[in-house]
């Protein structure tokens, strides 16, 4: 049986251990065995808690507008595994993933690809992945290799991008930075987006500790472009950069941004851009765009040139799924990837900004390890109606347990699709779907299947609903 994308993903997810093992040596050894393609890539390496995906999207859009061939590696995906690997704005094909996986298995892991296919089929891994107990079942594929899921996907990204003849490769950390698998790369510029308390069981329970992990991507002599940070975090980043003689360029000191997303202005490397209306809504997107532009002077030193008109066109035309992404004839369906209190706070600000005090209908679902109460504290006051859902992710929290966190009435639905189907029959205020990436991804798939088109007025002022 020929290897299909389902075999690849089933094997990779079966590698994912019950815990997360950080480290670089296994990834580095396999990459060297495969030919050290990672040394040939011109990399921008991004770490941080919130905003690194949007920052990467802005930089990707600007560079592509200037005619550069760009690779983008992000995680997790919304609907399809191959969304993690984008080349010139488009996810790679299933066949490209399978070809790269065959190389990884055969030459990197020294496992016959057919043996992988046979194992997936024999063990019924496709059925197991769909079970509610999957996160307890996974790990069986570790008999073939010591590599983890994220180590393998990072190596796949390198293989896919090395074959594509790219000018620039944007690589986003998965978690942390210091011991993240992507940290085997030596970039031309490192980027650190805003740092907040997150993954405290892995990264530490203070802002300084988490900043220490994120700042682990700083390399000797490699320039660092840094977003605005809390002083506790910035001090750690500043000390790390100084220790490694890595030039540090921070937003608000070495380059500037002002205005809002409707009319943003930037001063970077002696150049002035704007006013420009950003393609992504929200006050916080101004800083994300600024950090992306902060990379341009350093990329120029490596022959990557971008004209002023390409900057403004790229900022205006950027698209990033599930970042206040709007569908429908009046943009009445909104998807957002907010999945922690800081993200919920930013989303609440954007809702108030865009809808000018108008109420929304909130569709909300979270994973069991998230701070649902703090998120709802930000979002529930803006909602005329709250619909609680459970995604298909086996880690999803039972929505019944969220009822006590909401001061008023709420409806509980068996699925994301059930909630959206109910709301479609009862037009009213705009619908905002958030709480987890899996919820946003399932909603996006439902909207596409229901024939809802991306809002043609994206970036324009919304009219009040109701």
C-alpha cells in the first residue's frame, strides 16, 4: 500500500508522548544525517507567547509582495496537517508531505516507509486517533524512533523548504525556545513577540523564567527584534542579548509604531511607512506589524530587499486564518484563535473597537487545561447570548462545567457544528467563535461547507448589528 497523508499523520501523532520532552540533540543528529539542509536556509526565527503567528503572517505577506519566495512554518494547524508548512502563502500538498516523510523515515530514522504504513494499518491507528482516549493511547510509534512529534514536524519543514528554493524561511517556535526543536537553526534574525505566563508546568511559573526560555533562541551576534515587553521579561532578554553580543532592537526604542489598525504608521531603520490600513483587525496588530517590519533592515543585509510600496501593500493584504477572521455577506461570523486570558482580553478590545459597543453572540469552547474563567470574564460581558461547545479534540473541556462560570443563561451544544447550525436559523448579532484553535478550526470548516465566503469588506468598518 502506498503511503498516504493519513499514514504520515497517524504515525507522527502516535509519537507524541504523554509528556513533552525538550531537547536539541536528536533533531540535530537526524538533520545532519539527512545532509544538514537546515544550514542552507535563510531563517527568521520567532518565539513568544502571543502574536508570533500574526507577526510571521505580516512579514510573510510583505516579503511575498516584494517578489521573494517564502516558507512559513507554524503550529498548530486549524484543519489540515499540511497547513503547518506554507510556501508562497499556500499549504504544501499532501504528496509533498508524503515525499518528505518518506525521506525522513528512510534516511533519517532508518525505517522502511512501507513498514510505517503496515504498522499504522495493523495497529488500527486511524481509528484510535478518533477515540476519546487517544491522548492516553498515543506513544506506540516510539518503538521506531526517539524523536517526538514536534521534532519530526520540524525536520519535515526543513526538508520541504530546502527543496523549494526559498529566499527566506520563517520558523515559529512550538513552545518555549531554548530547548525547542526549531532552535537547532541559526537564523539571520531572531524575533521575540510579547511574553506572558503560559505553559507554566514546562516553562516556569514566573515571567522571568518564561522569558529565559523564550530568549533561548538568541544566538551569538545574531540581531534580535523584540516586541514591547513587561520590564521583568525585557530585562531577561536584554541580559541574554548582551551576554551573546547579539544586537537588540526593541519596539518603542529602536523602531516605532503609532495609530490604530485602521491607520497605522511605522518608523523602521530610517524609513517611514503609512498611514496604512492593516489587513488584520485589532489594536494589538499594529505592534505585530511593527515587529515584522523591524526585521527588514536585517534581512536587507542578507540581500532581501523590500520596496516601500510592497510594505504597504503587504500590510494591507495580509490574511491569517482565525485571527478575527470574518465570513458572511456582512462579516457577521467571526473566528478568533484566542485561547488564553491575554488573547481573550485582546479579542474583547477588538470586538468593542469594531462593533462600537454593539453586542455579540459568543460561541465558546476550551481545552481542559486552559483558564476558562479568566477568558470568560473578558468576553461574557460583551455577549447577548453565550453558546458553549465541545470540540472534537479529546482534551476538550465538558461545556456543562463552564455554566457555573457564566453569570447569566447559556446554551450547551454537543458540537461546534450544532451551535453554528442553531445560530444560522436565528439571525441577530454577530457571532464570535473562540476559546481554542480546535473550536476555531471546526467552525471554519463548517462555514466553508455551508458556503459562507470570506467577508468582501475585510478591513472596513463594521456596521452595528441588531
